[in-house]
């Protein structure tokens, strides 16, 4: 049976399925909404409520999203009774609150299924995963894991179900994961109605690959330029020379230069460098990788700090120090 579908011929609508949602400070609001909105709309369009949610945290109390939204939570139970647990990611995969191996065991021991989103999946993989397990996480976190632990064989699908543990890419893919979950307990028509209300045009199954393995579609209006940017985005850590890019695209250097000038008002080299610097800035602000590690992950073998300062006006160390001061 295809993972992520699992639609039963008979749907039990009399049972209320209990879902715990574990939050840590700086959690991703998009992911929480992707869970809660789907479940609440499913309840609204059903004859009677099918799903019941409880917000949880390690100690209970107020938990703050990184955008400043506050959520009141209850403490994790010693003996969970929920049917499902979602662990929502946050901006830092090294956050101690994401080390939830014992929590995962506590829930799976009682036959609950656990969904680990983005950074939560990444943390679980780094602490408990091995090359024999089926795993996935957000493509940004995959890049970090490859840099830190060398060999890393997780896929780039939206979610991977391995028994009672499901690792997920998170972010907007959380909608697809939750829609697939409700499809186990409501009719196919109800599931499609929920998707229609949310203006979610197509429900992707677990095996769907993350777009371009993490590279966003550019939609510049020029197919060859789009393909070039996809290649650049897929080769951040080890940048491809421009000569290799034009060879793969089967066009001339002059043609590629003209396309970048016409559509983006820049050159291929400048765009590629700025693309890598933007990725580096994201890692610098939202991970605990050292400045040197950030540079290496983004294809800057040397001179990273100087190049970063010339573009952003401040050194990486100064930017990181200011971000930490703003968060205290």
C-alpha cells in the first residue's frame, strides 16, 4: 500500500482521534497551522468531530513562535493516550527541546504514530537514524547533516513512513501530510472538501519529491534560464563553473549572459554568488554552524568573511552577534 495514502474502504467516524502537538520556543507557525487548520476544518465538515488536538510542551505553559505568537500548552503526559503526535520544528535544529527520542518512544510504545517535522526530523536523524532506515527532512536540514556527519542517505521526499515514526520535510508540506492523515479516518470526499476549502489544489502523497530537491522554481519566462537557476540551486556546496553550465544547457556563454541581463539585470557569476551568499546568510542566522562551516556548505572555500562583508556590509560574526543579542 502506498505510504501517505492508506485510505480504508470503511471509515470509522464514531471514534474521536486524539492528536498531541509538541511545541518548542521559536516553533514554525506555518507548520502548526498546517496541522490545526486541516483538523479543525475536517471537524467542521464532518457530521460530528473526528479529531481532538492538545498543544503540548516539555514543561507546559506559554510557548512563543519565532514571529511572536503565544500558545498556551499542557505538559507532556507520562503515559500518552493520543493516537498521533506531531513534533513541530523550529529555527534551530540544535535546540535541546527537539531532542525527543524518549518522547517518541513513549508514544510509539503505546501504539501512537509520531510525525517529526523539519528540524525535529533532522534532530531525530542525527541522534537515532542510520543508513538502514527510511528517513527524510527539509532539504536545508539535509545539507547541514551531510556537512556534519559526512555520509547521509536521507531522501528528498515530503515524508517517509518508517513504522510508527514519520519524518517530514515540514513547512507547507505539513498540509499534505495532515491531509493524508485525515484520509485514514474520513471519507475521500471529506478529505477533498477540506483541501478545496483551503484552496489546496493538489494533495501530494508522501513520496512526492521536494521541489527541485530544494531549489525553488524560478518561473523567469525563459526555460533555459530556469534550468540554469535550478542547476545553480542544486549545486551550492560545490558550485559548477559557468562553462559546465552552458555545456549542460547546450547554449553559448554569450547566450546565457544575455538571458541573465535581459530577465534579471545581472550576470550569471554575480547571480550564482549572491544565491550562495543568501543561503549562507540563512544558515548563519538560523543554525549554530561555525562561520567556516557555513562558508564551506555554500561553496566558499576561503575568503568567505570578506566576501560576506562586501555584500552585506558587516562580517558574519557581527551579524550573528547582533541576532543573538536581539533574541535575548
